[in-house]
C-alpha cells in the first residue's frame, strides 16, 4: 500500500512521500520489518523515540512521531503529528480496510465483557454472524481465542477486524477500556453504536482523578461515535446522568435502559437461585422473561446488550427471546459446582470494589447460611482498591479469606496487609490453592462460596513468572476432595 492511501497522515507529508510503499505498521520497534511505518510513541514506561534507530535498522520506511520529539539523526523520513497514537489508529484502519458492517463498543467500569458476550449471543440468535472482542478473548462462529488486553492495540485490532470480515462476520461487539480509549486504540473503528454500563473505582493508578477516568470513558460518545449514532446508557448508575448529558450534547441518539430507562424500562425482578424473572416495558409492550443467570447486575448487563441489539435492527421480541437463552461470560458469577447438600461455589471476576459489592449483594437473597468469600488484589495495580475491597468483604460476607491474586512485582504479604487493615476478622491464607481448599472444606448447608478476582484467568503472576492456575480447576478439585473425604468418613 502507498503512504498516500493511509488515513491520518498530514497532507504535506503525503505530497512529499505519498508514493512510498508501506508494508505494515507497528509501535514496537521489535516488530518492525522492511518497509514498515514505525510510530514512535511516548509510553508509560519508555519513549518509543529511543527505539527509532532500532526500527530503522530493522527496515522501517518512515517514522511517525509527535511534534517536538527529538529523534536525532535517522536515515528515513520523519512525519511529525499532533497525536501519533491517533494517527497510528487511523492508518491501521485504512491499511487493513475491512471492518464488520455493524461495530459496537461498550465502556464502563464493570460489565463490559458480559455485555459484549451477551450482544454477540443475541445477534447470533437473530441470525447474524457475530463476534465479541475483549478481556476473555475473541469469540466468533469460527473461533474462541483466549485474550489478554481488554481493548487490543490498534494494529492488532484492525488485523483482527479484517480477519473477522474474511470469516464472514457482519456484527461485532468490543470492549472499550479507559486505557484503550485514552490511548486512541479505537480511534479508527467505524462504530455504529456505543454503550455505557456504570462507573466505579478502578485504574486510579493510571487516571489522576475520577473525573479524568470518566472523561476517558466519555471519549467514546464525545469523540468516537458519529453524530446521531445510538448511545445505549444504563440509567440507574450514579454516573448515568452526566454520561447521558455528555452523549446528548455530542449529538448521539441516547437510548436509556434500566428502572429509570425509557428505551427498555425495567419494572420488576424476582430472584431465584440460578435465574431471575424480569418484567420490562418496551414502547408500550410488556415482556415477561426468565434470565437464566444469577446476579442483579446481569439484569443490567442483559438490558444494555438487548438495547445494542435492538438499536442495530433486532426486533424487541427477538432480543427478549435472546435474553432467555444467554450463557454467562466465562468466570462471571460462574457456577463451578456444589457440595453434596447443594451449597453452590462460584468463580467471579470481581477485582474492584463495586464489582465485589455487587456480587456479594447478589448472592445474599438466596443464601440461607453464610456467604464465604476468598479474594486478593493484584500487584502493580491501583492500591486504593485494597482497603476498599477489604471493607466491602467484611461488611457483606460472613467469612472472609484474603489470599494472593497476581502479586506481580510487589511483595505479596504487603498487598494482603493493605487489604487486611480494613478487613477486621478476616483470615489470611497466602497460597490461593490452600485458601480455596479451606473455604470449600468449611461449607455447610445453605452457604454460598464466592472465589473472586481471577474469573477466566489461567495463571497466577508472581514476579515475571506466570504459573498455571485456574480458580475453576481448583474449586472443582476441592469439591472432589471434599466428597472423597465425606465418603471415606
Ligand atoms: C499502561 C498501558 O496501558 N500500556 C500499554 C501501552 O504501552 P506503553 O505505550 O505505555 O508502552 P511502554 O512500555 O511505555 O513503551 C513505549 C513505546 O516504546 C515501544 N518500545 C518499547 C521497547 C522496545 O524495545 N521497542 C519499542 O518500540 C513500545 O512498543 C511503546 O510503543 O500501549 C501498549 C500497546 O498498545 C500496550 O500493550 C500496553 O499495555 C500494557 C501491556 C498493559 O498492561 N496494559 C493494561 C494496563 C491495559 O491496557 N489494561 C486495559 C484495561 C483493563 C480492564 O480493566 O479491562 C485493557 O484494555 O486491557
Ligand atoms: N453491571 C455490573 N455492575 C456491577 N458489577 C458488575 C456488572 N457486571 C459485572 N460485574 C462484576 O464485575 C465483574 C467483571 O465483569 P465483566 O468482566 O463483565 O466486566 P468488565 O467491565 O469487562 O471488567 P474488566 O474491566 O475487568 O475486564 C463480574 O465478575 C462481576 O463481579
Ligand atoms: N484488566 C484488569 C484485570 C485484573 C485482574 C486481577 N486478577 C488482577 O490481577 O489484578 C487489570 O489488569 O487491572
Ligand atoms: Mg472486560
């Protein structure tokens, strides 16, 4: 492809260098090949400018960087732009060209993965070839790939979108993390609609204030959605109002869902142990449906997903039928098994305060005994979450076991101590396997066990090493061991 065919490149550079052939793009010098465009980006740990020479040595044809960056002497042309991350995203979109016809993005502190998965499932039920992209990976009719980042790097993202189109996918739902929005990873995506779930405490190590964190999320509506595009907003969150105002001001067509919602109005919810009966009103019509998932928050996520599906052409009745057949996203209030007398054990991805509060509150109505929770907090991540989660766990659970969850480069005992400082009466069991064994062993009739924080994850990161570890596997094993002990006794 010629440089002149890439979006985001300033006109002057096109007039001088437009005929140059570009064979690929990247912001990582280690991935540069002959003829690549290298974007030298200032990051959180390093400055890509320092790797310009490395990129040239590997064959870069041209470098894009920010105005004022000092590159020294390099032997290839340099294009200076105001926002190189955005330029890279726009260029990647034009390089890979193809995107599914209907692309939607979901932002919010919690619920993104679930809503992306639910939207894909409702579309699929309605007959569309659909995909979801996010924390748990990429799912389409032809693939189920394990993921890493919530919102992939723009080059990887656009390569993926092209592959999905080549597979025949017409509809895709993706997560828009605040990092992804802030770092312009989605700027080249041709979005049909956006959605907002809620805003709580997370990533305060990256964003200076809650306002800045909210503003990063609002970029989806204020800068990325085209004028008039549907913005599906959950109406019952403390941050719904300012989000609705910002989306309206940006010219989006705001469609609200929830108890205070106008597009889909939630009227009544009756909880059962593993499902919920829900009554909603849509344009004067009453729907009574059974959502086959536990947890209040799954009703919210279901309505946001139904809103996205309806905004993109699925009839209300079909969207409601879709809700009745949903499968939870892996590791989200995921029932792994139960003790011999029926006490359930769930794995859940709550690794931030509001999520933990929601999940513990959700299981209370069907718990006649004790709520037991096992959790920890990640190292090298927002430290403010630790005492908040300690306090929530002790307030809402009857038995709290604090353990390790990806300590990364930090001292695990220090992380636990920061949680325990606000968790009076909690027990400390450093080894996550031992903590799960202990929790399963203490379960009695009527109890509910929640193993929180890792959800779908398949590893425990200690230092730089990722040891294989799955809460699912451990809980299932602990239940088996318990059964064997009971039988032997
Ligand atoms: C803090 C953060 O978001 N970092 C992301 C960011 O990296 P960065 O720009 O800060 O990178 P850096 O290490 O400072 O390096 C600066 C530049 O030098 C380049 N470099 C570096 C070394 C070298 O030899 N050559 C070279 O060219 C790097 O490629 C980079 O372009 O841009 C990279 C490319 O897009 C991402 O891979 C990287 O994600 C890291 C791995 C990460 O852990 N991110 C997490 C925090 C994240 O993004 N999480 C969100 C939210 C999760 C959620 O709550 O759902 C997500 O969307 O997943
Ligand atoms: N709508 C919601 N409101 C509050 N908590 C929720 C909601 N949806 C999910 N949760 C909680 O948050 C956890 C993560 O859910 P999910 O993966 O869908 O969110 P996410 O926004 O993708 O999170 P992440 O940013 O960590 O990828 C769930 O396991 C549950 O504990
Ligand atoms: N996307 C989140 C995942 C956190 C999951 C939790 N298990 C942890 O390691 O803190 C993050 O990177 O902050
Ligand atoms: Mg997610």
